[in-house]
């Protein structure tokens, strides 16, 4: 899924999870180009806790559900 597709569903953040230590965090991607895929982002993000060179990323689905609930 690309960031532009993700934004169409009302989601503006991704959930980053480290496969090595399990630490996770929410990343705002408003400033990033829309043709980048969510998976590609994970390859460019280091874990801030253990320093692993790659993290797993997925759309922050929780935010999408919250947005729909407000409408
Ligand atoms: Zn880690």
C-alpha cells in the first residue's frame, strides 16, 4: 500500500514495530511522498530502542477506525 492510498482511507500515521526487540511507535508520514509504500518505509527506519536497521511498518488502522467513528 502506498502512502497516498493510505491517506485516502483517512490514516496519516504508520505503526512501526521492531522485529528484534518488539519496541513500537507511531510515525507521522504527512511530509513524505505519496508514491512510497508503507513496507518500503520500514526498510529506511532504524529502531530507536535497539538500533536494528529495519523495522516492520503497517498503516495505523486504529486511527482510520477512529476517523470513521467521528463521521
Ligand atoms: Zn529494536
